[in-house]
C-alpha cells in the first residue's frame, strides 16, 4: 500500500472514531444525513467554513451539499468533501453512493 492510501485510510479511521453517532447503520433519508453533517459542522466552522445540505436523492444515493465560508473557496475543499464528509456519510449510511458539491 502506498503512503497516500495509508494516509487516507488513517484519516478515514480517525474521522469515524472521532464521530461515533450510532451503534447501528441508519436508513438513508434527509434527516439522518443532516445528523451526520451536524457532527462534521463544528470541525468545518473551526476553520471558518460550513456545510449545507442541499438535496438527498434516496433513489440514487446521491447527496448534494454546499460548502460555505472558507470552505467554499478552499483548495482543499474536494479533499474535505470526499475524504471527510463522503466517507463519514457512507460509513454511517451505506446507501450513500456519492456526495456532490453544489456551487463550487
């Protein structure tokens, strides 16, 4: 395994361990997605950013979010979106297939 994959796996493990939400896997719906995002929000706000839930498509598993504040123009926003927000959502809500940004 190369260093990038090791680092990505470590980051994902850290995020999941840092945000224990449920003992069981949750069903995909807007309310459950919002609960996960609410747990990520303080971390983003500490850096001057935020995340807003735009849409949840239960049929395709696609979640659309808007990164705001410092996150909206940050060059690391895609990493935050995929390695942070998407991985956390997919861990707790396996029906989530993809998280897409709106307005980036």
